[in-house]
C-alpha cells in the first residue's frame, strides 16, 4: 500500500488544531518523563529560564517546579516537593513568575524549608512580603569598602583572620574538624549586640545535613538565646536534590530583606559542597554536559552568583550588610580539589581547620599558615590591631621552629625562649565550644601573652590564669578595662594595663 505524504500532513495538522483548541500550547505542557526530582515537559513553547511551573496532580492539588533547561521541543524542569506524585502524561502550567520565598520579621526564631514553609510545628509563618530567590547582586556603585568588624568571639579568628561586615569568609576543612562549631559560636556571639546599632540578624542554612544534626544545632541556639534573632533554613539529606540546590539562595533572599532595611545580616551556608553535589545530580539527570570531576561547566557560577550577594551597601542605600560564611568540606585535606579552589577564588579569605591540630587538642584547629583574611586589619578595632599585629608571624615562626626542634638538636637560649612563648600563645588561643569572648577580653589576654606575662607559667596553668585575669579586670581593675573600652585602643594605656596585670599576677601566683 502506497502512503500519501499529503494525507499524513493533513492528519498531523488536524491533530495540532484539535489540541490547540483545547489548550494554549504556549502556557500548558505535558510531562513526558519524570524521575529523581526532575521532569521533561513537552510544550510550554514560551516558558522562560527560571520560571515557576505547576504540575497538576489531581484533586485540586499541585506540585511546584522550575524551568532549568530550554530545548527545542522539550523543557527540562526541577520539581520542588514530592516528585513521586508527578507522573507521565500530567498537565503542567507555566505561571509567568520567578521563584520567590516569604521574608520578614515573622521568620525570626523559625525553622523553615527551602521554600520558606515552616517545618518546626509552630504554625504558619507571618511573612511581610515575598522576595525573588535568584537575583543579580548589587553593583560596585551600590557598595562601599568593608571596614566594620564582625566579631566572631573566637580569639584565633578575631585576632589573626578578622571578618568584616559584608565580607565572604570561607570555613574549610575535613569532616569533623569543627567547621560548624566556628559558625555557631559566631551566631551565639551576636547576642551581645542585640538592641544596639551593631545588631545582626543570623541565617543558618543547612544543606544535606542529617535532621538530627540540625535539630541539635537549633536546640543549642535556643539554649543560648540566639534563636530570637536567627532563621534556620533546613534542606536536609532526606530532601530532594532541587530543594538542597535552592536552599542557600532562599536563605540569602531572607537576609537581603533585612539588609535593604539598613540592618546587618550574617548568612552561614553549611555546606556548599553538598549543594554542589545536589546541583551535579540535577544537571546530569537533565543531560547537561559534565566537565571536570563530572561537575557541569557552570558549577562555578552556582557559587559565585550566591556569594556575590554578600555586600556592604553604600550609605545612600542604607548602609546595611550581608556577611557570608560558606562552609566547604575537603577530602583528606585536599584544598586544591575542584570545588574548594572554586570557592576559595570567590571568597575574601578562608579559615582552614586542620585534623592534625584538632586531634592534638588545639581547638579551634585553625592552621594560621593557610588561613587568611583579605580584608585584614580594616575589619579590626584599633586595640586588637595593636596587640595582634605580629601574632600570625610569631605563630608561623613557632610552627617552623617546633618542627626543627623535633630533630633533637641543642637550642640556644633565644630559640628556646621563642619556642616557650609560642607554646603558650597556642595554649592561649585554645577556646571551648559555645563560649565566645568579648573583643576587649581577647585584647587583654593577647596583650598578656605577647608581653611575656605567661612565659614563666606551666602550660596547664595558662587557661586558668587568663580567665581569672579577665575576671580581675571586670571587678578590681574595672576602671582600666572601662578606659580601654572607651578608647578602643591600647596606645597610651600600656603602662596602666601592665601594672594591673602585674598586680593580679603577684596575687595569683600565691594561690
């Protein structure tokens, strides 16, 4: 039987006309393939990249999704929510909107998912408005240089790797080296600024963590009274890859609401290596071409467009700031791997946590050799800059000498003195978890160490001596401490501080 081509053409035209009368092809499509959080949709010829979709699952219910890939006849989309409810042949509608999340004061103290929906069982969120999740970061003209300190309360960070408001400081290290602890201590330390002009709103974004781990963090923040000014965005490992992928952007959008109102915001992304893994999963399912280490070519853009949104706004724009503390997990300390090098190049410095130091009892286990802040002394108060100026170099020199001394050679007096001083400074910088310190107390302790007041103490006495000394300056020598707080610098007060420390030491040594 001979097939007439004009007959076939006529049949196809008739089918298209019938379909077109029933549905607007530009606004409606059909699911042709679904699985693992992604769907491929036929139709939607006018859909835009990043546009929100609605998958109609029947019974008046729908699941939301977002356009990721625009192909010739097919649209590749990710599904936010229960993708198991979506099946082939379902109708999909385009909404014309971009993804947005609820923002506002009502979210403070709440635990929400990536879409801003509450997951803490405390009822609906009282949102002020909705903000777009993925926006273009403010340009150079809308910003100003980072000069205001963002106190972490951690001696080793505030003295050697200072973080400023509007900075992006990477926390990097192997698993179980205390990365989250640094971020949580920083959030807890903001409690002392509540009600002042330095008040900070904190946003903790957990990506790919266990629910039990996040619950532990929330409970700790609650005990410390830090949940009052904190929003927790949780996209746990049990959630689908699309929700893990958008969580950091959602958290940032919630923070930007406060930033544009002239407030200061701290965003912790814990951690971005899990976000990159989720994005890789989506991209490979959507058949995007893989590149180095099987990540898609735009995985750098995934993190750069997120971290570019950390900024210190100009005074014309209200002077608000958004400080980012992204966390990256390394494998066997390999900071030169693909994702770590990407994020190192995007951020303004990194705090590198080393397993060897952690297991040796130096906690926080910060390696001062690799750790750096590219804002530096600009993000420190004058007093800290004056006492901690040479601390990094002294500790780096101590580490070199320590390696040399292990060879067992005889050391001259000056070298031995340098080793003893270094060992006491390492002891001084140790700090228990959840005990952030006031910056003035840090200055006093580092001043004592760098002026040789700890040199004749046994190593196990350093912690007690320094904590007792801080207490002494809050009670008996409170006048000296108040002068230091008012001046915000050590210059001109050195003799008074030294004299008070000598008085304390003479009484303390008799104990």
